[in-house]
C-alpha cells in the first residue's frame, strides 16, 4: 500500500450522486440502482488515481485481477456514503472480500488517502507486517491476511517481483558507468515509483540493499 491523492470528482457523479442515492434508498432491491457507481467515468478515474492497482495490496488491476469498486466506509454501515466520491476507491477481489464490512468509527481501517502508510506498516520481502505497537497496522494486516499463507497467489507474485528486482540490482551493481547503467537506474527508479506494482515492497527492498538514491 502506498499513500495516494484523490483526483477531482468525475462530473457524472457530482451531477447525480444526490439523485442516485435517493433512487437507491427508495428501491434497495434494485442492483442497477445500487451499482451506478460502476459508471465507466467513475471507474476509469479511480483506476487513474490508484495507478491501476489494488489500493490495499498493490496488485495490478487487469484481466486476471479485475478490480472491484470499494467503499471505504461500507454501505452496510452508512448508506448515505454509497455514492460519495471521497468514499470510493478500487481494490482487488481478494482484498475487497476480506475487508468486506469491516468498520470502526474511531481508529478506522488504514486509509492510503489520509494516512501516512509507512508510519504503520513494514514491507519485509513479500509480506507486510505492522510496526510494533501500531494497532491499526495490525488490524489492516490481519483483516487482509497480508502476512498469511492464505494469500499464496499474492505472495508468489511478490516473490517474482523481488527476483526481478534482485536481477536488475545485480546488473546495475556490476555495470560500468555508461548507457547500460543509466537504463538500469531508470528501470529501478520506475519500479519504486507509486505506479509500480508492489512499489512499497520494492522501495523498501532497494533501500535495505543500500541504494536509497534509487528511490523517490
Ligand atoms: Zn488487493
């Protein structure tokens, strides 16, 4: 998870969220009225602001991992936030299903738009752990099972990313100053930027290897 900034609200939502909520509340059994937040303009803006990644585990949203629109405050707890832009984001199915209706009024679920994520979490190889004493970090990791064999597919993908990173770092380290070293440097910087898949893990690993100059 990386800290994120909210993009401006899409026009379709700004113009319709009041009416959409009213119509939804009057007909709770209607799937069509409930899921109007799936409008392509809304989903594409959410994908843009999350760099097309799950907001929680940083898996790339794509054909194999279609993203679900996620309500940070679940609608089951507060229906009035069902179409509120600041309450919408995007998560992979695995994280979305695990977070489900988790909600705490105080000390709520870690929010990458408002919380400084690195204050709560450590990225140690393919697993995420909470920093000592950070209960919100602990709740986040436990709820999403980010440090669990139940997320085998996620952990496997992250190990593949670490192996790719290790290979590039070794090539960077052994390359003589010149064009190849510059290309590898740019590649490493790109991998640790917010748009890179599992970039929080990559950034942490690059720093741990002593290449702090390669992360932004
Ligand atoms: Zn996820």
